[in-house]
C-alpha cells in the first residue's frame, strides 16, 4: 500500500492511498518463472489454447481463474489465507475447495486442500468422538427374580438388594 500526503493551498493535508494486490503481483511474477505456465502463455498468444487467457498486464487465467504456478510456498499462502482468515473460520475441505476454485486454478488443487485440512490441528479438534461404541448401559446389574407374570411380555420383578 502506498500513501502519499499532499498539502493543499488552504493548509489542509490530503492523503492518497493506493492499494495494490500483493498476492496477485506475486503470482504474476512466479508465473514468469514457471516453465509450464510460460509455455501455456506462448500457446495462448499463438491462439492454440482457448480455455486460457492472458490479461493485458501479463496474468495467465484458466476459465477466468488465476493460474497458480507450481510453487509450494505460494500455494500454501493461498490455502492459509482461505482457511484461517477471520471470516472463513476453518472451513472443511469441500467448502474451502468451493471458495478457492472460484478464483484460483492449479493441477491437483483438491488433493492439496485435503492434505492442508488434514494437517490443521484446529480442524482435527472439531471432530467429535463420544466415547466407546457399544451398549448404551454397559453396567450389568444381574438376574432379577420374577415375582409374577402380568401379561404376555410383562413381568413383575423383585428389586435388587
């Protein structure tokens, strides 16, 4: 973010903020270093690939989604921002995939998201486990003495001591 302060003729200070999308600029720089994406960019410019587009400022897009180069650090940063932002609150794998695929594209994205979620300790704590599986009442109180038969399946039993 760039900040520019200017002094007006009447003595007031004018602040001009210029916000740059740092991640977008970083992706564009990394795209220039990735051999596969450089090759795809040349094919798009020659008119061979129709699903891909190149913007006027040099970004490669696949079906209007930003192509992310094969850089683990950059991909991890995107996954981290999408997963741990205050508004996302650790979504599950499906929700995170749906959110990320609207804006970004790379080969193996779904697998990378699943791996990322499986390593998140906060998400692992969300899984609730309710003790042991088995009988609802595991305590056995022993056989009862039948005092009388009340109906076809009903009995009057003696209380345990």
